[in-house]
C-alpha cells in the first residue's frame, strides 16, 4: 500500500514574480463573444474615400468564430 506524503508549501521568489505578472496582465479588458471566443474582426460599413482619406462609416467588431459558422454576431 502506498503512503501519501504532504509536501509543505514553499514560497519561491520565482512564483511571486509569476503571480505579479499574471495579475498585471489580467487587468486588460478583452472583447469576448457570447460563444467564448476572443477572435475579432473589425468591419467598417458606409466608408467614403475623400481624396484618399477615409471619412465617415460605422465600425463594428464581429466574432470571427461565429462569422465562420455563418452567424453575424456583433460584439460591443
């Protein structure tokens, strides 16, 4: 029969650096679709070119995973 041995928790400076880095990264807000995907495509509709510069139009973010399935889901 095998015995279970508990290993005491150790505080490593490397682990503290990793936790600090992950916490700093998680504060960034990502767009996420209802399907759970974060792959986005930016679409501009109604854009006019005036002398080579774009003017007007409406920008929307579409979920790439839903778009491949044939669903146009707009992410806000």
